[in-house]
C-alpha cells in the first residue's frame, strides 16, 4: 500500500488525492441525502416567510459532512469486499490508493465536524438523529450485510433519517410529519434496492453478501419484495396529505407516481430481466425527486 509521502508533489497527484478523498464520501449517493435533508428542513420551517436560508444551508452542510464521514467509515470496513466487486473495485481503499489510517482520520473528522455543526446551528435532537444515522449505518447495517438478508430493511433506517433530521433541525421536535417523511423514504428504498441487487447480483455473490437475488437466484422473492413495498408506498406517500402538509395536487401526483412505480415493480416481478430491473431502478430514481417537488410546489401555492 502506498504511503502518502510517496506521492510526488505535482498538480496531477494532488488532483488524484483530492478525487480519492472526495470518492470516500460517495458524493453521488449522498447527493440524495443532502436533497432529502434540505426538503425536510424546508417543509419543517413552515411558511416561506419563516424560512431562514442561512440556517437551512448550515444544517444541510452538517448533515452532508456526517453522511460523507459515514460513507468513508463504510468503505474502510468493506475495503476487502469492495475489491472483489466489479463496480467497486476502483474505490480508493479497495484499490489501495490511500491508507486505512488516512481514511479513518478523514472520515472521523468529517463526522465530528458535521455533528458539531448540526448541534450548534440547529439543535441537539437533530444532532442526535445524525449520530443515530452514523451509528446505525456503520455499527449495525454494515456488519450485518455479510450475515443476513434482513440487512436491507435495517439499512433502510439510516437511509430514511435525513428528511427527519432536516425537519427536526427546523422544528426542534419529532412530530408525526417527520415520521411521515421517514416512512416515505424507508418504504421507497426497498423496490429501489431490489432493482440494484438484481442488476449486481453476481457482484454481491462474489463478495459474499447474502442478498435475496444471491440466496434465491430465481428472483421470485426479489420481485415479491419490490411489489409489496411499491404497493405499500402508495398509501404511505399520502401521509403528508392526511397530515395537512400538502393539498390535493400533491395527493394526485403521489398516487399517479406510486401507480407507475408499482407497475414497474410488477413488470420486473413477472419477468426478472436486467432490462426490467433497470427500468424499475430508473423509475425509483425519478419518483422521489418528483414527490419532493410536488410537496414543495404545494407549499408554494
């Protein structure tokens, strides 16, 4: 493994080092964390006149730093399995471009800074939820991935906490609305991840992850889970309407979006091909931003 001192002091090596440390934070994956936390804060702030943009930005930066630190700690733990999978083999730790010590210091520093920022600029409850995200992701979910199929459900918990953190950062309390946002993201993650698990089932099998497509290669259980959770997402997505967070425009859009996602899940369950799994994946990627956009648009009306 290369030591940091072995890198020549050149522009290209400096750029590569920066890119490697940035990659530790999983920026593409955590972009969703940033967006959902910002949406949660915006909705929790109440009317537009009550929104403090500076505080929103500060809270979201704090959440982003915690998420980036959590991603780095995850890659430290999974550096060996990452090296076995085609899609992750070039990650900086798996490819041994940075050391474990460097990654540990960097990730812990990011996490600590993020927690301090959330606590100082928002409130301790929001910071506690951010800490819960960090712990549940790295101490519970990450080790569990090698042991149980239930890790998918467990991993959906930290994945669903960012909008709740945003809401609590704005409101200072865990209200039913915060749980509604949590529920939407929690349920949404299952059909989304079933599609990913199917598309990369060979990679996951090579690394020893006992996901549904690996332990049950015919894909029937994978399809059933995608359909069941896509079906559950339709009523769950209506919680903001019944809690008066939104109006009929949002409700109609949520039902239509949920029906489309359910149709994609059913199509995949009927014929477990990569093409249908990819359609479900892309549909799930489009679904959540559209749902947030409808919530925000309803608030602006």
